[in-house]
C-alpha cells in the first residue's frame, strides 16, 4: 500500500477525509472530520497506527461503511 484517500460527502459538503498510508513498517490512518453544521471547523483525528496494511484498510472500509449508512456519499 502506498496511499489511499477517501472522502465522505453529505449534502454536497465534506464530512470526513480519511488517509491511509505506509509509514516505514506500520500502516497509518489519519482523519479530517467536519461536523455537518453551518460554519463547522474541521478537526484532525489520529494518527491511528496498525501493524499491517490490511488492518488499516479494514478500519477505513468499516468507517466508510458507517458513514454510508448515515447517508454520506463516498468518493
């Protein structure tokens, strides 16, 4: 894995940006979260470190699935 970036949108506004990348032996996931309110400020979360790229990718997939259940579109 080199880098994976996914964006979750709701009503045309970004609510989450997830970035997954390899950091020299560990896989890292970082998140930029923007609450779905007017004039909301983005908040950085992470980094979340995983021992394998597969574990990090699974974390991203499950987070995106939860966002889809909440009505977001993922790109």
